[in-house]
């Protein structure tokens, strides 16, 4: 018989493997960063930081040895650049200059659009007809007006209409 691991056993092995891999990475980072910190080199150390856990390990190692760190790029090509204080690598200077130029271009475009908007003639919204402007509207308004006469006034008006109708024969 072949022993097949259960799902929980497989998961436990996977977790153990991941924990072991992370511990190895942390030890490797500590050694690399310490060697860089102890060296006389003013170059930068480039380290892959594929996800947040690895990023945090690299950041902690840089902090531990008093080094500066910046991340460059977007996933999946993101990496960390570790450098000594006062020795900003050229690639980070170039990135900062690129960002500054983009910000200036964006500000200039926004200013141009604002100037165009200010110079453009104001457009008025089309005038909506007022309530009751058309005969159909007037009929609707008249139909909605309540008759506020008393019963006596209504009877008197009906009698007047009847007398008028008797006086004027229908043609």
C-alpha cells in the first residue's frame, strides 16, 4: 500500500516549506545587507522584492544596518534598491527627475486647460418654458384649480345659466 497524505498533512508540509523558504530568504538578506554595509562600496544593492513579505524582510534588514531603501518598478518587476546614506544611486536620481518632469507637464496641462476654460464664452442653458406658457399647459392648470365656491353660489350660478339658456333659444 502507498501512503497518501491527507489534505491537512499536505497543507502542513506546504506551510513548513514556505516557512523554511522565508527563513532562508531572511538569513540570506541579513548576510547580503551586512556585507554591503561593511564594505567601502558606495554603489547600491539591488534586491528582488516580489511580494509584501519579502519587501518587509528587505526593509527590516536595511533598517537594522542603518541603510536607506527605495522600491523601484511595478509588480512583477519590482525590486528594492538599498544604498548608504548620502549616496543616492543614479537610477533613483533619474527616476526622481522623471517624476518631477511628469509633475511639471501635468501642472502645465492643467493650467492650459484652466486658461482655455476661462477664455471660452459662457454657454447658457436653454431657457425652459415657464409653467403655463402654452395653451395645453394653461388647460392643465385650469383643470387643477379647485372650485372653492359654496353650494349656494354654485346653485345660483346654475340657475343663472338655466335662465340664460331659456332666454336664448338654441340655434
